C-alpha cells in the first residue's frame, strides 16, 4: 500500500521556531518530509467510491476506524481528509461521517 510520503522530497528545517527543539536534541538541523498536496475528492469521485456510514460517538478515533476498515491505523488521515475534519475534536457526537471502503481507489483520488 503506498504511503503519502512516497516520493515526497525531504526538506531541511533550520527555522528559528525549532531552535529549542534542535538544541534539546543536540541537532544542527531537522530533516522533514515536504507535505504533498492532496486533491479533494470531486462529487463524481464521491459517487464512484463506495463508503460506509459511521455515527461518531464519544471515544471514537480515526486511527481505530482505519485499523478496523483498512487493517492499518496509519491511514487515519484518509478518513479525516474524506470528511474534511482534520481532527477528531471537530466532530460532534452524533455526527455522521463516511468511510471510503476501497483504500487504493481513494488514495488514487487523492493523487497518491
């Protein structure tokens, strides 16, 4: 299964903002993956990809849903991106979210 970091360029972060972190680690620089732009699913994409509904309840976590549906908790961000809720804190109890069932097809829609 592809990772969202495949083929992502690495960047050196020497920002002053991270100076205390670098100093505490004894590092001169921090190397990070550049964020790849993700495509938002179109209306047609959303029609084409099968989803299942999930009613959000207290204690739900994206990583648990990703483990349940994809067998890999690292794909939590797929559910977050599909529903336009970057964090669980933004979802109210009782809200319906959609979980795309075909992970490979969904990743292609995102441009990965």
